[in-house]
C-alpha cells in the first residue's frame, strides 16, 4: 500500500456525489479512528465556491495551496474516501482548521 494519509492532509479523489466528474479536493478529517485505518478516510469537500456555510481556508493552507484560487471547506459535504481511489496528495491544512471543520460537521449532524 502506498503512503497512508493523515488528518489534515488534502487529496485528490473522485466525487461520489457527481457521476463521471473529475476528481475534487478532499480534506482528511479522520484516518486512524475508522474501522479500516489506512484503507479509507472520512473527508470533507474542498471547493472554490464561496457558499454561505463554507469556511475559507486562507492561511491555514500549510502546503499545496494554489495562490490564484481561494479554497473553501464544505463541512456538510462529507464522504468516506477509499485509499485506492486517491489520485494524488495535494498538500496539508492546519490542525486548528481541520478540528474546526470536524466541529462544524458534528454541528450539522446534530442539527445545531
């Protein structure tokens, strides 16, 4: 198996919500606490769309940022991404931002 990804990593992988679409960026929210560590990741979608409930990544990009395009995280668009589906690693986002997105995902799940 190739490199295992960790919480805060950003990867290119297919979008399971859009049939036949190009891969999109995903922020890894959880890697080790899932039933199959190293084989799948719980991720939130990254986008360049500034929707009202999105969170701008900004300076929380540690590596892999495209300075010409602002990035946003959509903490309500979550998916389990299989390791074998990851096309390429893209970079890393700070633990503080990643933890905030985990909190926001939980708020969405709890209805808050």
